C-alpha cells in the first residue's frame, strides 16, 4: 500500500520540525519546506535526514512561501514525485524585524510588520490551502490543518499576531463550509506552550507563567495531527478550532517523556471561536 503523503510548511525548526518528524515516524511520506538550502549542512536538509535516519521517508524542498509562483511549482513537484497529497500542515511563519515585533506596542512598530505577520502568517496559509484543496477535492479525501494559537482568544504577543491567528481560524471554518461533501476536512489547531529548541535553550522552568514540564513537545503536536488525519470521524470535526493538548488526551497521546501536556483553555478564557460546520 502506498504511504500517505504530507506537506509540512515551515518545517526547518520548532513546531514544523516536530510535526514532520512525528509524521515520518508514523509512516507518512513527508515533504517539508522552508527557505534556504536543502543540503546536509542546511537546517531543512538536516530535518529530512533525521526523518530518514529514523526509518521514515522525507523530501526537503526549498520554497519561499511569499512567492506564489514558487508555491505553485512546489505542488506541481509533489504531483510529479508522489502523485498524491493527503495532508497539508500550514505552519510557515516569519517574524518582523525586532524580536518578532512583540516587545513594543503596535503604534510603536513599523507598518511593515504587516508584511510578515499577515503576509506570511496568514496569506501564505491561504495560498497553500488553495493548491492543496484542488488536489484533495479531485481525490475525494484529505486534511488541511493550520497551526493557529490561543492568541485568537486573548491578547498574545502583538496585535498583528492575534489578527493573523484569528484569521486562520475563520479561514478554516469557512473553507470547511465550502469543502462540505467533498471528503476533504479543514481544522485549526491551538498548541499551548511548545518546548521548541529555542525555548529550551533559555534554561528556564516556566515561560509566561506556564510550566515547561507540562508544555507540549513539537513531536506531540505531530502525533496529534497524525491521529486526527487517521480518525474515521474526522469530517465531524471539520471547520473546528481544536486544542492540541485536549485532542492528545482524547487520543491517548503524550510527550516523548510520557508527560501528558496541559491545556491552556482556562488561562485564555475558553476554547476556539469556531466549532464544526456540520
């Protein structure tokens, strides 16, 4: 049986890297993108090598997700190399200059912050979703999963960060409406605090009031995506904003060290703003 094919955007580090690794371990053929090179000394190439070394199948593809032509070529390459696409994980993201634009108020920041936080953090997800949906609808199945944030529910990081994540959630809900009956589902995912390489390098025990011990591994998020994509009742969740820690508990998943991460629902005053479309 041909393994299912996944595309993980922004997979050279952080959540994207963890999702790609977990999907590779679960038997997916994983196409992963980021800007820059794909050689053995390049960040994206190293992630692909990690997946391969663990027994998985990975293809690193350099792609600037602000370039619509490059994105179209990416999907054409996946068509030619694999002949199918079963899962898109929208994760690509880029920070504006100046510590992600998160250390100052919006009126103290340059207007150009929009170009990354919305242009990449929202528009790039839409463009990839259009290309993925065309292929998945023709095939009659598939999942588009977008990595969003509790920043949709409460203030987190910056005005533009919250705008982009709320836009992702609404995009997912409306896509699900238009995908009804096609066999293709769309969901938006809210990880909590994630134990990325950068966060763990800080040498702290908690961050913004949340315990790192109870935070999510990037691979945990990937295992949640895998379980969701394989769930026979996936279509009943289409359009919803879902909390990854809560899905993990439902599916019986844990971090690499066996810890079951905490949900941040209570700290942000509730869960997603959008439920299933059905």
